[in-house]
C-alpha cells in the first residue's frame, strides 16, 4: 500500500514492469466478442424472422439489422486477426519510467517486423480525457484530446526486427495518468506507418506523472524536432489548394474532400429513410388506412411507429450532413489586415465571416470529424481562430495529415502575424 501510494503507477499491473504491451490484443478480443454477440443475435433472427415475415409481420424486417451488423463485425474481427498475425506483439520500454511531466516522455518500441531503412513511422503522444454521459442504453463514451503532439522516431534494427527511439517533452501543467473510471485522464502513444497490405497501427496506454525526469538515452532524438526538420510536405489537391497573391494567402478547401465519408453517410441516410417509407406507405394507403381511434393500437405497434418516426428524423439529419460533406467547400483569405472565410454549398455562397488579425485572442485545434475504417481512426484537424467579439473563423479546415495541417497553420501564422 505504501509502495503504490508513493509510486501510483505500480497499482496498474501492466505498468509494474517497464515492458508495456500495446492495446492491439485488447482490440482483437473486443472485435471477436462483438462479432460473436451479434452473430448469435443474427442467427436467432435468421431462424425466427422468415416465419414472422411470411405471417405478414412487416416489423420483423427491422430485426435483419442484426445479421447485417454481424457480417460487418465479423469482417472487422478477421481484419484484426490478420493484423495481429502480421505484426504480433509490440513492446514499449519507457526512458524515463514513468513518462515525466516537466521532463521527457521517451523510450524505445520493439516491433515484430523486418527492418527497412526506408520505412517511416509517425508517433502521436496525447493526453486524453475519457468520460461517459447518459445511462443505460443511452450511455455514451466521449474522448476529449487535452493535448497532443506528433513526431518522427529514429529507426534501427533490433533482435525482434525494428526498434523505434523517441523523445517528447510535454508541458508540466497537464494532468497525470489516472485510474480508469467514468471520468478519467490518460496518456496514449500511437505509432502508425503506411505499409503494403495492412498498415501498422499500435496504441500504448502509458504512465505519465510529474517527476521532472529526463531521458538517459543519448541516442534518442527529439521526435518533434525530427519531424520539423523534414521538407515541407506536398499539399494534396483533393484536400487543399494554396495560392499567394498580392493581398496575402488564399487557401481553398474544395468540395468532395470527404467523398468516402459523404457517400457512407448518404447510404446510411437512405436506409434510415427507406425503412419508414416501406412501413408507413402500406399502413397509410393500404387496407383501411389509418385507424380513426389510435387508442386501439397495441403497445408494440405504437412503440414501432414511434421508432419509425425517430428513424425518419435521423434519416433527414443524416441526409443534410451528407449534402454538406459532398458539396461543402471553403475559401479562406488571410493577410496581416484581414482574415475572411467564405463557405459554399455546391458553389453557392452560404456564409461569410471576417476578422482583424490583431483582434484574435485564441487559436485552437479542433477535431471536427473522425473517420474509422476497420478499427483505424483518422482525425480531421481544423484551426479555429476566435477574436475578442466571439467571432470564429476556421482558417484550416478538416486536414487528416498532421504534417500538412502543421504546415498550413505555420503559413497562416506567418501571414497574419497571429
């Protein structure tokens, strides 16, 4: 008890030894648990639903969402299994241990993958608040990023294949690692690399406390400095188009930047809108039409009708979101005299805002959307400027590549003097 009071990280069995595994195994088990749970429910539905549908119970069609979800979750589980078989177990060794607020968060990561001198990796160190809202079926988990920083590790061969060395210096005023609860703060280190076939993606939950200690590894470079020293990245034209003119900087964020996400949302919206249409049209126009006395409707039918109404509202909301994702574009003009933002929908102007750069009081990074594919999450970052009147302008809008995002932020800061 005295030991864990003086060294709180020792209360976590994973942190007792300075050999920290990634969360990949947990993700693998979670994928198979979800696939099995929905698979059992889907199997029951496939056995019972045909008879209900044959007897004229249209509501039985709704239950087919379970086998459809089971197929998707089974694909996720197989993908997680293939990834685990390719990369296996990755081990993080911290130096210092634990990671230090006011000092360094550094160390090495051993990866079970053949060494390739040309392979590059990206590290993301993040302090995250995880909390829950609601209760019962409406209980929702939220993740707020309190601070994060990206960097490039050093890469060298190791007995297991590849070894990454890194060092970050987080601010000392950030919260330390806390025990998991309904509202807690934690530190995650994510390692990603684009590879042929399945990309490498590992996340480590690490102990970070205000010890003030620094790394002892003389060969461990500062990860942020390594990334900053690289040449400016090429700007993908499908995401952003940059042009300098006599008035300053012009940044255009074209339409259809979120084409895949927009099409996915549109498909879900179509499903949500088709279900009420399929069930309500026969109810209203078929047979005797709507009953004159709704008090005669049974409890099950009443609940089902309420659910269909909610589905229609959600479908309309998702349709609007899909339209914005597919047709929305933004044009930002930045100079040392004025910053303006114009928003368009399929080329039609819908909003314009301006501000004086000298009156900007806050510049913050926001994550406007997260896109998850097969368990991998892509964060779309934006730079939001706020002046002393409360006017907000999104100067950099929805960029998934951290290097491109940082490059655009630096250009806006240099041009406007903010």
